C-alpha cells in the first residue's frame, strides 16, 4: 500500500492559470493520464492522484515539462480511508480547484458465481464510495464559488450490465444515476457535471482483469486519446451523458426519452392491472 504524500496540499495554493486546478484521480496511467495531459494543454494546473508513486511522478514531470503548468502528485490509495480523507480535505480546503475528474476505478471479468466477495467489495469501495465521497467534498466549495466541473468516468457497462461482471456494471450504473441526479440538483448553480461512458478502450485496465485489449476485435477498441478528446468535446457541448463510441445519438435520446416518459407513471395508488388476481 502506498504512503500518502502531502506534496499537493502543502505546495499548491490557487494555481497560476485562469482556469484553476484540475484534480484527477487514477492519473498514473490510461484514461487518467491522458485527461491530465489534455487539461494541462487547456491551461489547468494539476493535482494528480494515484497510488503508484513512481508512475505518478513520471506523468507529473512529463506534463510539467511539456506544458509549463504546475503539476503536483498526491500519492493516495483511495481504498484506504486515511488516504482518501486526505484527498477529500484537499478538495474541501483548496479554493483553486475548479475541476474534479473521478477516474480511479477497477474492473472485473469473472462471472458473479465465481467472483471473490472481498474483491467485489473493494471494487464497490473504489468505484462507488470513493467517487461519491470525493464529489461530496468538492461540491460545497464549487457551489460557494459559483463555478466548478465534475467529470465522472462510468462505462457503457452501466447500461449493458449483462456483459462482463455484474458488480462492475452495477457500480458504473451507480455512477450514471449519481451524475444525472447531481446534474439536476446543480443545474441552477453554474456547475457542470458529466458522466463519460467509454466502451472498450486501449488501457492497462484490461490487462488487470486478464483480458488484454489486443485480444479483442480491433473495431471494438478505441485509442485512449481519442476517447478522452471525444469526452472533452462532449463536456464543451454541455452533455451530461457522453458516450464516445455511440455513433447514432438518436439511440441514446430514445433510451433517455423512454426513461423520462415513465417518470410520472411510476408511483400510483393501485397496482397495474396485469398484477391483479382474477376474483
């Protein structure tokens, strides 16, 4: 387990750029590292969070050298309550933070009947609990300052839970629902909230679950840079839900439209006729 570092909280104040500071979790590799690069290129200073100290500091140094932005590494294992509390405190106490990317997460491919319960609990802790706690730590400051952006990395498996591991899909369904509720609650407060639903993306996450992405059909797998660029385009367009691999947006509009059409019909005083027993 990594030892927490106070570097970010003691060194970063309010940042030097007009866009402020973006805090990115899971920033040592894959999607998180590319988000860090792209946000620095846009003019954000960065606080990068991950548990792999060597990789994280390498990413920080590379981005610092390439962009001239302030980039600080805060080493933390978000499944560790003490480490997670330090990141929550950073989000609460640093008024320079204007953007939070909740990217840290873990996946699984084992069928539920063969899944390890402790590993599933740890996945829920990271994919759901840590994301929720960090978001709740950021919201009061964002609201008080009247600006802020929250990007939550979900997955297409949040709307197709039959694929791969059901706990993983359920954890990402939570991220989608949480983001939609948050966007609705904060829509009058000048805050931006987005859930990003990648499909298969060329990241090391696949290696960790024993299904290297190079074993998948090439037409399924999106380069990570393309995924992040598409997601940021969706953010700029004001989307709450961004699905980079979905070419036909009408399919999502129909899906969301059907959900909204049911909303006012889901609480009635009598059961639906199909559930009534014949007398």
